[in-house]
C-alpha cells in the first residue's frame, strides 16, 4: 500500500431528511459512546494499517458538523496530519458556528463541504431541511471571515415543484459567491425513504435532463471544470478524496455503513450503529465478508469508474488485460451508441454531458461490446440516470 485515503462516517442527524437513503440515526445521546467506539476501531486498524500513508481524511454523514471540537480533537490526535493532506468535513448551515469554524481551521481541516441544497426556502421546505436561506447567507459570511478558500457547495436539482427559473436563481447565487467546488445531485426517489410514498409516481425525465444539461452548460461558462457526473470545480480544486474512489486507490472506511477497498477487496461495516458498537466492544473489526468479484465484475467496475469522470476510459490498458482489438471495439461502439454521447481521443473514450445523462446505459453496452456479447438485436435506448444523493 503506497497511499491510503480515509473516510469517517458520522451517522448522527437532528432529523432524517425525507429523501435521504444514507445510514443515519437521530439518537444524539449515543454520540459519546460512538466516539469511544470509533477511537477503538482506529486503534484496531492501526495494528496493521500504516496511517502515515494517509493522503486525505473525509468526515461524512450524517451531519459531522454536529460533533463538538473536543470530539474532533480526540479523533485527529490518532492520525499523522501532514501539511499537504486534504481534510474535508461535511457541514450543514444550521450546525455551524464561528467557534466551530475557528477550531476546524486550527485542527487542520482545510476543505468544507456545505450542504445548502438550494437557496430558495420553498425548495428547502420540500426537502425537509432544517435551515433556511437567511442562514445560508450568514454562514457563508462566517466561512469567508475564517478564510476557508477551499469550499464546496452541494445543491440538489429535480426537486418536486422546482422550475428552470428556480435553477437560474441558484446560478445567480453561484456567480456571487464563486465557490471553488460545486456538486449538483439529481434527486433520486428511493425506497425506504419518506419521499418514496409521496413522489414515486412522478417522472419528468425531460425536465430532469434539461436541468442537468443547463447546469453543465452554465457552470462551464463560469469556468468550472465538469470533472465527474455530478461534480464541478475551479482549476486545481478537484476533491482528491473522491477521486481516490474513481481511480481505484485504496481507502478505508470507519464507522457504521462505511465501505473500504484494501488489497483489491471491497468490504463494509454493518448498517447498524448497535451492531457496530457491539462488535468493536468485543475487540473485533465490524466488517462484512469481502464482496465476491470475478473478472467480469472488475471489468464492469473499471468501465463504470472510468466513464463517470473526464479522465475517460483508457482502452489501451483494458485491451491488454482483456485481450480485445481497439479498432474492432470502436467500430461496434460507433454502430450501437449515438455519436453525440461520446468521443474518442488518445485511445480513450469520454462521455459528453449528454452522455453523462445516459451513462448507465452506455456503460452496460460498452461492457457488452468488450465482453463480446451478441448485440445483433440491440437498439440503444437513452434513459436518464438518477444520481444518488
């Protein structure tokens, strides 16, 4: 292991957002016990993981900004923090304060991800968020005063009742604040969420697609690089931690539901804070059995991860491993996948913004082509992806 990226899941929320399918709990009374367990998990891993190889630390959730400074101080004393390390904390406007921001700066946190989701109260109410527009402006002023230059703002689009005019107001806001990084996630109505029963029948693919293409176009005009399906940044401000997932780097996930990729194996912690705490209390790592993956699974994974970013899918590397002829593959891709969805350069395939919209379909068909499956009766059907938030 040459490099390691670390994700720490902080599963606590004051209330569950009705659209969210990530693992979280509202029992804030468990926070101290959870922190004790997390520290023990770190100690268990330190027996065979070299944390000196850390390149980034990412605190996600849940709502990591609910943690008190003393909680974070305990966590950070267990890791060697280097000057060039990217350290991100996900935050919500209502749980931030000047004191917390001051501590973040002193502790070495150098990147904030702020989940504002929308700057319009009507959309925030629909999403069940605990903050309002006024709080967004106040907290961004505090962030500016604490001189956090590396800030990412999270937005959601395709919110029930949201219009293209609403989206224009989000762009005006972005022009004013000019954050270094932006994530725009298309709302996915998933089972086991409160939204599922309310909105599962609603399908407005044209509006979804039009919003996505408008977002890509507007942000490019504002000199943001569209470097991943849902992510945009100013030059030099990609999220290094997230890139580790897409580049097959090794990463370790701590806390309930956190996933890891170590020594070519994927495994995760259970989606239960109770099981997680009980396992660690018994001095054993709280992980599931590694995923069983064969060469076909790995091929699909490489295609999926390559095509979701602007780094593209390198066919030269794949052709050696999977023994295919690049011109033959490109002939089939040209035949079966519409030309406005992709382009070919330097032996790599890249998706256009329109291609990102239908990437799930494209990925499966390129996988079929490389795997040499019979496509005689295949007709390409574009279908918009739904991006998990």
